[in-house]
C-alpha cells in the first residue's frame, strides 16, 4: 500500500511534535493554504453582546441566554 501524500511536510512534522495524531496532522497539513496565516479577527471584547450570543449559539453553548457579555466571552474562550 502506498504511503499517503502530505502537502506540507514541515507543518505535519511540527504538529506531530506537538502530540497531534498522524491522522489529524495529515488532515491539517493537507488543507488548502496550510501553513499560511489567516485573517485577523477582532477581540471578543470588541464584539456586541448580540454577536457573542450568536457565536455561542452556533457553537452550542448551553445557558447562553442567561449570560452577560463577560460570561459569554469566558464561555467562548473555554469552549
């Protein structure tokens, strides 16, 4: 059986050194634009409560309707 091809060998090895599994490392290293930096997102503190709530809803954080802005930020960061 042929060895699977890794598109970004350096990134694959760095992920393996961090303790990632072979499968996860390969999946990440084979994504388009792997190894390139992404865009810049604004800090959660700059988001509105409604934006934070929407993100928490997308992620599936429980009890989000009872949270204030600071609690939503904490929940998003710890998810």
